[in-house]
């Protein structure tokens, strides 16, 4: 049944695109797609008529549903019949207020996925966030990943615009593929849209209230000869800054002024599980990065943890779960994460899952004290262990691939567990209701 529904959704989405002719801002990359999508929406604000993809609507089912403005209906045949009927009516072209712009994610689990999606909705602006070894279990090599992600750039029309991450060498090289204009963003001197003088002011007195501003990010947003200061509450880490720069680069292409973009960005709030700051028990602070894990995102999260200031006897604790779907790169990638942990001022390492034992092994081989390294098979056990060991003012990073369910650890440690459905990823799953 689902195969037939997918085919029908594709037909209706294509007809809807032809009927209304919205311009598409497409996003792909190995990491950072959702944060970038969120940042684009924030940077544009209400200055344009836009629709932004929700959740993980970035595949053969999700992208057409976004075009149609619908939600997945699970196993409800009557729900799907309603979606298809409303989609048919929409595709007739009679809706006056259909969005002028669509912000869509283009995900890929196998070769050919992005070509399939671009045949439904061809991008006018293509944003490439980063290219790494995520999902190489299905692609084979990093070159295969580059080839797949590059399909979004190749789909651009002659007057299309590529927004490329200047800090990622694989993405930077894609500028040669662009038929039209390209804009580089990042911290690099090669970037057209960049962040300078980045500072993060933090409260670190060991008495953290869950509702207060714990960190204030400030940086100079520059585009050409123009610059403006950006200030954002409870945003931490270069990964968020990179997403914000991509959002600003897109907004500039839509003709929005730099100072307006800076004001709009104040509405940016990290999505659940994407380096979101949460109050923890015992007056601790949680860096909830539990949505997913790839080598690039784990290393970035560790840097954020390692740079977070402490006072008194407070400690930095890293809880890191398996990084899945890495194929031939898995063992090496996990060991390198452990080595990175050992090189940073991180006091306690707790790994979760079978593959992450290599993280512990890498940390020990790099000189981390065995008394500060612990391994657990499952997230609930790791959460209960850390709950006993954590103390006032500790800063705790929680990170892992989706199937490791490290958000269970966050729920165990957060000061307001009754708000788990509001704050955590995968909030509608049954375990959160228990």
C-alpha cells in the first residue's frame, strides 16, 4: 500500500509544482541540514511567503508531503485517503495563497535518491552544508557521497544559485560544478558571507535555572563590505553559527537587508536534540545533541563541550553513543573520537553501544585515565550511572546516533522531565510517555 501511496504523492507533488511554480530552496549535506533549514526560515522571517519542511520530511514520502502541506498518516488508510484527496484538489491550481518559496531538505540513504527528489522539485537555490562519511555504509566511499550530494547542485537551472560551505573542502570544490552563481559561507577567508569575532558569554556559577539565558552568542555577520552584529540567546557551537551563515546567505539572495536578517535571527532557537541547552538535575547544564551522530558532528560537539567554562569543582562529562552507518570507516572514526576526547579538558567519558567501545579504546590509548572512562551497552543504564556521578555545575554533553536513543539519557538527567515531549527529539514515541 505504501508504495502506491508514494507513487500517488509524487504525481500530486509534481502537478502542484507545475500549477503554482514556487521557487525551491533545497538543502542537502551529511550533517546540519535541519539546523540550516531552521536558520533559513529564521533569517527570512515573514519577509517572504515561504513554506518550510517539518521534521524529517526529506525523503520520497516527506518531500512530496511538504509540497502538499500535509502530514504523514502512519497506518491509517482513511488518513492517507484524505491526504490524497486534498492533494488532488490542491494540484488543480485553485489555491490563491500557495507559498512563493519552499524550503526543502533533500536526504539520501542510497545512490539516486537526490535525483529522484529533484525530479519532483528542482531547486532554484541549492545549499550544501557539509560532506563527510555519514551513511557510507550504503554509499561505499566518500567519493560516492560527494557524487550523490552534488546532484542537488547539478539540478540547478542556468540562473540558479549555489550556497556552499567554504569551510568544507569537499563542498568548496563543488563551486566548479555550478552553472550559474555561487555564494560561499563560513569562517574561511574564502567566504562571501562570514562570521567574525565570535564570542560566547556563559553563566557558569554552578546554579543554573532551567528557564534562564545560560549562553549568549555574539558575532559580526559580514557580507561583502557590509557587516552587522548578531546576538542570540542559548545558542552554542560552531555548527549553529555555520547554519546561521547559510541562512543569512540565502536571505541575502532573496533581497533581504543585512540588518533585517540580524534582527530576524533573534528568533532562531536550536531544534530539539541539536546542541540545545537544557537545565539538568543538581544544577547542571545539559548540551543535548542527541538527535543523531556522525564523525563531523561529534567532533564539533566535543569542541563545544571542551570550551565551555567551569567554576569550582564542576566537570565536563561527555556521553557519546555509537555512530552508525559508517561502513568501512567505522572503527577508525570511533577511535579518532576517543583520541579527540583525550585531547580536550573533558573529565569523564561515558560511551553507549557496542561500536562506541572503540571510542573508549581510543581515549585510553591517547592517555585518558581509565578511572574516568566507562562503557555501557544501553542508554538507560548510562543515564542512571551519570545521574549518580554528576554534581553541581557540571556540563554534560549527550550525543549518539538515532537508534542508540541517547535522548533517554537526557530525560534521565534533565531538571524538568515532565517537559520531555516539548524539549526532546522523537518526542511522540511511546517510551517518552512512560
